C-alpha cells in the first residue's frame, strides 16, 4: 500500500525501498510538510541511505510525505541488523544554506519566490501575491532564518510545503473556529521527547563543535548525542548545522483534538488553521498537520507548538 522512494541531494531518483524491508507506523490519512514535520522508519535492507537524501512516501500513486534524512542509526537486535532513518520536512533543508548578506526592499511573495528559485525541485506556482513591500537586512542568516524574517511581516498569511514539493503562500483560506464542549470534546497536548537532546556534539571533516541548551538541561537533565557529518568541511557550515540540530532535537508539544459531528469535520484539511474557544488552553491559529477521519469523529493533529511558529518567536 505504501512505498518509499529515495532521491539523492539533487533530487534525482535513486531507488524504491522494498515494503517487506521497512517497518513504519503510518497512522495518518492526510498530511502536509508544514513546519518541520518529522517521520522515522526502520529499514532492514542493504541500500545505503545517506544524510540529506530525500525521502518521498506514496500511498498508491499519491505522494503523502516528502522530507530529507537528518539522522541514521545502525542497530542490531534479535530481528537482525537495521537502520533507523529519521527525517525532517523539506522546510528544515533550508537551515543548511547560507543566505547572502544584503539589504533589500521587495514584495514578500517575490522574496519567497526568489529564495526557492535557487533550490532544485521546488515549485512556486502556489505563491500568491502579497500587497505591499517590506525592507529586510539579512546578515549571517540561513535560507530558513531569512524566510522566518519575511513571515514576521505577514502573520495573516499561511505557508507550507506539500508532499509534492509545492510551496504554498497566501492568506489563510480556511479558519476553523471550534467550541470546546460542543463540537470539540478533547484536547490532548503532550510533550514529545523521544528524539530529545540538549547537548549536541557535531563531528565534521574539519573538526568538531558542541552546543548545549542549559535551560533544557536544568529542566530535563542532560541528554547528549554525537552526530557525525563528514560532508561538512568548514566551521561556518558546521555552526549553522549545529544550531539547526539543537532546534530539531528540542522538546515538541504536540496537540491532538477530537472533533465530533456537530461540526462538518470533513471540511478540515491539512494546511487549514484551527482555533478553539471556551478553553484556557492556548489553541489559537494553529496549522493542521494531519487529519484522521472516522465515521462520526475526526482526530485533528496540529503542527508542533515548537515548530516554525515557535522558532520564529525565539529569534
């Protein structure tokens, strides 16, 4: 039913993994790659999968996920040798690319088009025209942090990259306002710490760097990981990478809500925006990451609180 295709860093097709050699708990019926949508799977085959190669998952002929490899762990247990492949949504790829230092005044939509024009494989036909210009000074930014600076000026507009690598940017087309206790009867906000590290050592060809999240260490205790990325040659690139790793490995707060038939839950789609009233929990203007539709209810999973929106607020 599902197939995983591997592409090299330039987007050229490499191979399709045999479904018999993959163990992955797909539980969604719809998804988008907004934020840093993560996915992990276990692979028991012999194909060599490399860091920053692209992963594309199909259900039949429909692409439902696209990301790139951020971590590979080789393990051996009673089931045999396997690789645990950790992926991040395509948006995280921008954290590797330095943005030129310059000051520019332009329409935000054009700035985003120009940014993705330098990246192979992305389609920008769904970037709508924003009215007005902004002035930005970029200094020591990556493509990702530059994009975040642009989005600070367009908070009423939504942004995500879908599973076909199409970049979407435009006003929120659908905002679902739910009422707790009427059409929304469950809100589950939980910390996801299975991939959490607060002390990271990055070993690269030119040496090594380390970085700590001191507040995280105080709150959760020390959790250390050593990451080897031999394709990195210089300290500047290594510094950008370790900064992005500390974000990728941070504590996520995932929000899952249950919507009943008092609301037309079939109209809720990935990429829409959800707010919930009559609750003290701050669920306002959150993008929909996944939707699991049932006969009488829908489970809506909102993008991680500590994804793109959180990352912007920390800059």
